[in-house]
């Protein structure tokens, strides 16, 4: 895994758990035979690096359900001491 790509993707997404889920799902798709949204730098480029480049370049985005996030935060604060 290329740390520069990871940092670039993290800057674009911001939320690390969401970035992990995005990259994981995309790697599964690439392993299943889907075509990449960016041209691989080499034939043996790691699928995770391709997924991170797609995220860093804005070719892959995530929609966030604001209501679900707010409800989860409210639940967490309700049970905090």
C-alpha cells in the first residue's frame, strides 16, 4: 500500500472508517473483474493502490446519510456518562 495515496484519499474523504469501507468494497469489485476508473500504472499494480487513487482523484465518492449519522450521535450522547 502506497502511503502517499492513502494520505491523499484520506484528505478527500476525511472520515477514516468511511475510507476503509470505500476502499474495501472497491477492491472486492476490482477483484471480481470490474474495470478500474483510472488507468493502472503497471500490470501488477496492487488493487488497493488503484482503489485509493480512484478515491484520491475523485473518481469514487461516497454519499453520507446525514439523518442516520445524527441519530447515531444522539444515541451515543444519550448513553454517555
